[in-house]
C-alpha cells in the first residue's frame, strides 16, 4: 500500500496502533546534503505493509506517535542510519528497538549479515536487488520500486518472532536486550560538533596539540556544513584538515599554501585560522587524550594471545561472533585495568569474563585435541 496523503497515513496508523511488533525501514539520500533527505518510510505488521511518502505527506505526526510508542517494538535491520534519519527528518526517537542484524550475531550468523542473507536463512526467500541504486527522491515511484521497498519490512515481523524464540530457547535474550536498549540512546544519533574530530580520517597521526586544533576546525566544519546543508567534505576535506593541524597556519596567506584550500573563501579561511588559534591557545591539560592503545609488552602480548585463543573457543562453541564479544583492545584492558573493562559486567562477563579470570589466575588452561583448542 502506497500512502501519499495525510488522511491515508492517519487511517493506517489508527489500524496498526495496537500492533506490538512493527517493522520499519527508510529510504533516504545524503550524497549532496549534510542532513539525510527522508524519501520513503516502510512500515509493516503481520497484517499489512505501507510505503509512506514523506515528500507528499504534509503531516507525519501520526507516524511519529507510532514510532515513539513504547508499547510496541520497532524492528529494523541494521538500524543505526534509519534511527538517525527518522530523528533528523521527523524529530522522533524510536523506542524500544530490535535490530535483527545485532540479534543474528548472537544466533551463530556473521556479525554484519545482510538483510537478504537473513531473509533467505529464516524465510527461504531470495530477494531481488534490481532497485538497490534507485534515486528515491524522484516522483512518481513505480510499482516495482514500491514492491522492492516493501520487501525490506515484509519479512521482519516473522524473523523477529523466530529470533525471539531462538534467543529464549538458547537463554540469550537477556544478553541481547541491553544491546538493543543502547541503540535507542539519542546521544548516539545526534552529532556533537565538539566530537566530530573523533571521526577525522588519519587523526591517529596527530599529536595531542594537533588534535586540539582538529577539535576546533572540525567543530567549525560541522556547524558550517549543517548551516549550509552541505556534505562536510564539500566544505573542507579530511585530508586538508589534517594538513592544517600539522602546519597550524596563523594567517589566511599561510593557509593558502596548503593544497586543496583554493575553493575556501577568504571569510571561511579567516574562520579556520581563528579555529587554529583557539586550538593552540588552550592549556596542555585540556588537549584531547590520545585514545589509541599502547602496544603491550612482549609478556603481556603473549598473555593476550592466549586470552584471544580462549575467546575464539567460546565463539566457536556458542556461535557468537568473537568481535561482538570482545576485541584485542578489550583483552588488553582486561589485563591492565580490569575495573574499567566491559568484560567484567553483563553478558560478556557471564560468557567469557569469568573464564578469562580463571585463565589469568592459573586455574584453567588450554590444550589441543584432534586439531582443536579446548579448555582444560
């Protein structure tokens, strides 16, 4: 069902208002803008599916009420961008959320399994990919496009029910739900301009003082891109920002000596120079901390290798992807400062943290039997 009027949306939302499981997906564009442009919202229950056109529907508040209703679970596949698009486009946080991609990793599938692979595994249906590069902003949408879009939610309610049954049967539902709750945190969706430097490419090559400059320049770029609704890289690229942080130009003339600054206006150039000055003028104790882990000593590295072997044993035994359970940095943290490690609480501690504690205490060991590592 294609919904392009406010009355049609209100009637649909009224019909699904008591549904306890609602599948959701979005189609959007952001190649030429800072903010994602919401082009289509697919919503489905066990009984009906709708492709809602936010380009034509003037009032999306009935749908916003459904998505924010805590009595219903909103089921997505790989929901991070969808939640951002819905929050930006509708001002609507979704909660509670169930992400089938996250759940799949707890059920023996690879960590970032595609929606198509999931549908084939649980429903025995192979989905076409003919519309994967569609420009969803163009109107009118043809029937083939709408069928393709609706397929993205058509099978989610059934997959959700099957996943819940499997998680309960394997006693893993309590492990999964905290991961789902964390997805709903609006703080993970909304951008803080002061933290934009954390996603700067090649930021690891910068010193703490240079990172202080990066923090200021990236914050300016974020605010400027948002104000103009342009992609960040159209304002100034990551590569240029890294070079600015290394050279720290004190004037627009000095800035111009950096290749790639030709398209920057004098006005923006002056703002970048002021941002550089702001970054260099703060006291050293206010510089950003360098988060990359120091390389562990040879002895510690050997211990981490042994811990990782135990982690792999647990992963193979449970079918839960090793990277979902812990990274090597997590293992280093566990050795160096156990109180701050995420392996000391929650399902990760139940699954592997206790075993690692026993391993480090010399209470258990590892051996090889028939070509496989086993816990002694």
